């Protein structure tokens, strides 16, 4: 990956709808060269997806919750993998991190309101016999969210 690729990625992270012509003008390449590079960045996996970022509150998911999960048998890979699959399949779980430290997992969850979160937690955590405990932190103000990766 060279400096042109980095500059292309920086532009696409700001707005994936930026045209090849606009990117070409800003990075000093032809539009065709930019298109080839973008195609390669996609096939190499540097660009994983191009998506619309939706405001959760605009679609009725106004509550963001950070959840720490501690498993009873966190050293059993089959149970860890089962938990990973369950969280990956749950639409309200926006992010799931397998971590080292006080918890086995840290999740970012969206809900309509506290009642909706309670129902979700009962379904996902109270009914899972391998969950030792979980902690809930309600987000008061999402000061910074996003998916932009710093590109040096």
C-alpha cells in the first residue's frame, strides 16, 4: 500500500460516494488509475464494506448500552465460540469484542429504551447458563462514534 492508496482510503472513509474523478483530482492520479486501485483495495480486503451510517435515534434505537460479559467457563473454546456466534447473529448487538481483563466480552448494544434493553438482556444473558455475570453501562452522550480508521 502506497501513499496514493492511503489518500484514496482517507477520502472514501469520509464519503464512500465520492466519485473516482473527485478522488483523482485530489490525489493526483487519473480516474482510471483510482478505479483500479479501489478495485484492488476491495479484493485485497483493505476495503471491507461500503455502507450507509444510520442514526440509531432516527430509527427508534435511541439507547446505546455498553455491556461487559463474564463467562463461567471462559476457557472452553466451544462455549466461547458459541457465544461469539450468538452475538454476531443478534441485530441489536452492534459490536462484540472478545477481550482480556475483567470481562470476557465487551458489547455495544442498541435498544429502543430501558424496557427493550431489559427484554434483550433476559433473552440473551439471563437464559444463557454460561454467563456468570454481566455489567451494564448506559451511554448518556455518544461523544464520538464512527468507523474511520486512522491511516498513517
